[in-house]
């Protein structure tokens, strides 16, 4: 209600100002325009009073309960709401200014890793939008698309507790990809050739396409991604640069459990014994950091070896898919790492049947 009253005021004000400007410029229709301008200005006073009352009511409500989460299930629905977003001052008064919009894209099953990105977005923006969409095009045919955890209601409760008001959660795959959809964003061979790209053919193309779509839909000032998905962060920065997209990409640190396991929606698949074995992943990466810190220059094969040997001490690590040493900016493979330049060490392995990834930045 408040937004609507505000919108009437805001646009009648603009109309009034435009008419007054016209009134000054156009002599031949001065009389008619003058009357309309006065009529609009006359309406403006009672509307302003109503707006003030609504603002007080709105502020009072805000102080007693947290804002409720609005879930938009289709692109047109979100776009309509996006048009109405305005800056709000510290008293809760809506200002006629466009807000800085922070955006955190997710696939849901939210955990503290997602929440830390959302909190950072809240600190740095006027409005925060979270998207929840399990994007089928980034899953391979034998991957876990069907069993990926979906828990929108619980996610909305968490978002409500955090004070996030806008959730874009497409209700179906068709609401993101129409039956005529043919266009994709292909980051090409560079990303397909990373170890993660080789293990998941087509994954980065799926990610590049859906993130480009989401950024076009949400039109954020800043978008937030987690260091946990290191290659994804480099990819998104590349796309934003290559396609001249007008936003900043912010990378948040990986959030870990107390025992070092990186938070992930897939951790829920782990059995109790697998869960107790999983911290070996971060321990192996810490060994790589120790080695890096002990020398001026270290061969990548030695870093890989120390990670693999550590992982192999845990019998529940069923398969080491890769351990990779790459440039932090481009994800290109490095054969040696100089102390000054640093690197990123990434890995993917299976604990039981669960595929987990993690990385550590050497700097
Ligand atoms: P997902 O829902 O897995 O697609 O993740 C959504 C975003 O949250 C991505 O930018 C991830 O990199 C980020 N993210 C996932 N897990 C973590 C974590 N443990 N710490 C920080 N960011 C994370």
C-alpha cells in the first residue's frame, strides 16, 4: 500500500514538474497546461499527507516485525517488482532514488556459506536479492540433479531471519528456459580445460549461461560469489569483463565447519562415518600451504603429491578426481609456484559416493 501511495506521489510530482516546465516553454497552450499543472499540484498536497501517514505506519510495523520475504516465481513477476525498488533512508522513508542492489545467486539448501555472502551483500547495498534455482544445464547426465536438495520453505525462513526481502525462485525450469531457448554463453576451451571442466563436461557453459541470464534479470549493482567455487569466480569475472556487463563481482571467503570441511549443500549426502572422514580434504590443502610457505619456489607436482598422499591416508576417500595448481587470476595450470606470485590449489574427490570440491589460495 505504502509503495503504491509513494509511487502516485512520486510520479505525480514528476508529472507536475514536467507540466510546469512545459507551461513555461509553450506559450500557445499555456492556459490549458497551467490548469492541469495546478490540478496535479492540488492533488499532491493530500497525497503527500497520506504518504506521510503511511510512512509512519510502515516504520511502526518495521520496528515490531522483520520484513517478510517476497518470492517471485517468474521473470515478469520479478521484473515488475524490480522496477519499484527504491532507496530507503535510515528512518525507513522511501526516497526517489535508485538503490544499490546486491545479488547472491544460489541453488538453495542454504547454509552458512550462502548466508555469509548475503550478509556481506546487506552491508554493501540498499537492497539484496537472493535467487534460488537448481539449474539443470550445469549438471551432467550422470550427476545429482534429481536428488539435489530442494527446500524452498526452509530457505525462506532463513532469509526472513536474515531480513532478505526479495527472492527470485523460478517455479519451473520452463520459467527460465522457454521451449524456444537456443542461446548460450560459451566460455570456450579455457574453462573446459581446467581440471573441474574436464571432470564436468558442459558444466561451465551451463553456469555461464544461467549466471548471465540471472544478471540480466536482476540487474544488480554487485553480485556475490563464494571462493569455494574458485573456477566459477574466475569465469564470472571473465564474462562480466568480456561482455561489458555493468556490475561489480565480489568474491567472499569459503566458510567452513569447525573441523575445516567447506560448507556445501552436498554435505547433507554424507553418512555419519563419511562426514567424520571429510575434514581430510581441508587438512590435505593445509599441507600444500605448509609446503608453499617453506620455499621460495615450489614445483606444482610436489604440491599435488603432498595433497594426494594426505587424502590417501583416509580409506573413505574413494576416488581423487584431480588435484590442480593454477593461476589465481586465470585458472591456467602452473608447473611451479613462486612465493611472490602464489597460486590456487583445487581438488575434487569422492568420499563414499559424494563428490566434494575444495581449494586453498596460496599467497
Ligand atoms: P550453490 O548454491 O552451491 O550454487 O552456491 C551459491 C553460491 O554460494 C556460490 O557463489 C558458491 O560459491 C557460494 N558458496 C557455496 N558454499 C560456500 C561456502 N562454504 N563458503 C562461501 N561461499 C559458498
